C-alpha cells in the first residue's frame, strides 16, 4: 500500500535523505517513507526527526521499489510527501 501512495502523489514527492530532512525542518512534509533495507545510519536521522516533529513515518521493505514508485531508476532510502497546498 505504501508504494501506491507514493505513486499517487508523485508531483509532491521529495526524494533522498538530505532533501527529506531539509523539508521536514522547514515544516513542508506531511509524511515520510523509509526503506528498511537502507543503511540504518542513513535513515535513523529521518526516523528520529519525524518522531520528534509528529510526522507520520512509514516503513517499506525495498529501496529499489521505493525509487521505482517515485519514478527514478535508482533506489531511494527516504522519501517525503510535501504538504498539500490549497
């Protein structure tokens, strides 16, 4: 289900750990997705910041599948969904 959600909101996706952390700090994120097969040292900052800020943190099993859901040809350790603008 998580991969489908990412595919549905491709236009609001932020890809990558650094970009995800930056967007989270700027209060631009409604949810994050973290790949469980990514290096824990890379993803733990995203998970901890999401917990601290009260952002929904979804775990998926595969970096490759997460990257594919975002429309890229490489794996993604972390992906953020931007808040909807009205």
